[in-house]
C-alpha cells in the first residue's frame, strides 16, 4: 500500500477549504529526497542536480529545491523567468532547449546560464543572432548505440541532440570561435528503473570526453548525465537504489581518471514525483457494459494515463482495508474516451463522494494540464514541514478562462 501523509479526517478538513480536485505536495518528502541525491554523489567535488523545471514549475517547490543547493534545468523563456524570479541565475541555470527562438537564447545568455545546445547549426545561429557564451555544452544523441523509452523516444528516432560526428565537429568549431569552457550532456531515457542504465550512460559520456579532449585539445568542466531515473508507480515496484548508481558511476569516473570534472544531473520525476498527490472525489457511478467511476478530476488534471497508458496507484480513503473486488474504469468528464485514470482497476466498492488519492503525481502532473472542453486547472497545495497547509497555486476560474479572449468586436459579426 502506498502511503499518504494525512488521514481521512485531516484531509476532509482541507477539502472544506479547498474543493476537490487539487494537488497536494509533501514538503518533508521532497526535502528528504533531495538530500538523499546530494548525499549519494557527495564524493564528486562540484556535483550539482539541475531540477527539470518542466516536471513541476511551481515557484514554492523551486525555492524549496534551491535551498537544497539545486540548480534549475530550463527549456523555455517562461521557465528562465521563473528561475530568475526565484533568485536562481548564472550557472545555477542549465538552459536545455530545442528548436529554440533567438529571444530565449538572448535571455539565457543575459542571465549567464549554461547554454546546452541541441543542434550543431545553433552554434552559428548563436554567433550570428545573439552572442556566443563563455561556457557551452552540447547534447549527445547516441542513435542506435543506446536504448531509449517510449516517453522520450528511442534515440535514433528522437529529435534531440548531436550525432557523435557532429560532437567532434561542434567542439572544434566552438574552440575556433574562441570558446574556452566546455561541458557535455545526454538525456536518453525517461522513467528508467534499472540503475545500470545510468552507469552505462555515464561511461558512454566519459569515453567521449576522453576522446574529444585528446582529438580537439579542449578540457571539459562537467559531464551532465541527464535524468530519467524512474519512480515505482506500481506498488510491487521498488525505488531505484541511488547508492548503486553512485558507486557504479564513481568506479567509472575513477577508471577514466576524470577528476576534477564535475558531475551534473537533471532529475525531475524522481525528486517531486512520489510526493505529489491528486486528490479527487467520485462524482457519479455509471453501470452499462462496464462499471464506470466518474471523478471530479479529468485528464486535464493528469494526462499521463490518457496519453501513455501510465499506471498511477489509487487509494480510496477510508476503504484501504476493504477487499478490492470490483472492476472499474475510473474516468473524467472530457468528451474523449481516453479520459481515463484507470481501466479495469480492482477497487473496493465505490460510493459517490468517496475520496480518491491518485499517487505519484508530483511530476508531469499539474504542469501538463490543459483547457480542452473548457476545463479549469486545479489548485496546488503544500503540506509544510510544520504540518500547515498553504495554497501555492489557486484554482483557475471561468474569468481566467475568458481573459485572453477579445469579445469587444463580436457585434461586428
């Protein structure tokens, strides 16, 4: 059984103030998780985790992670501005984008962020349209040399990164243009539970660093092995053992004699994912060819099950110990048949107004929301380490939904 940090009485009191659906994040869980990652890689002088802002771009969580000495991995202008508003600037930001407009490069350079280029043509694009930074990093795509995942795409089919040949050419060109500081990066899989995958990815990059350094005659400051560490969405799955990853990478790091090169990561899901919960209620029970439990949340609140057929565990609060003997499709209210949180899920017999906790929703949850069918994004709440509940994002209103529309000239039509 997956845990939830509040009991039924405590949650019902919160629901009286904040109607469902809403997201709830556990500050202590996130803090402890961040500390465990830092501790695991403390052997590397300069290790830094750049939290993938796209996983959960809430400023309260960003400040929480900043206090754990995390940097931020940003992919767009709003994410750069969000980091800046939270006091995160300069090389505390890794700007990893693709198909990037020039104004975003300009802002990243203005902030002093580390520019992580996705495309070899962007070297000259930067030189001509913006300016070349002092420190530059290239993202490597190994093609069919490495396996990937359905979420991020298999490397040879993915839109991301340089080929191996392009890496050598790119670093030569960057050196020719006067750049003197260099890093390298790869992000190949997502939600991977095999610790050996990350050890192998690190070794792949370590080999490249040695080869490029010797051939191009440059020195690397850091190797960013990316993120992609998965979380155990299913109760029978186990968390990835960070000590195995760390010890394996340390052995390879020493084998290739890489000191004093810094090791960076850009985890998102594993940091906040297990400590975010979508709290929702049963609105209707429908019986036709199947049993349908209709929630007051929908795919607009959490789209991963609908687009990836992803599993998210569910707890029916107050019915944890009852027999799970009834099959349900657990649905939202969108006019789309893939608006389902679960298909043929065994649950205790449900009643209208039952509270359902959808687990492991702290990453790629609220941030992937949308307004199709006029659905409104939910509130986000934070359970503080002192037990207080604070609202860190209010729920959208109908006024919010209409605010970008121009009704002024409707009478002309």
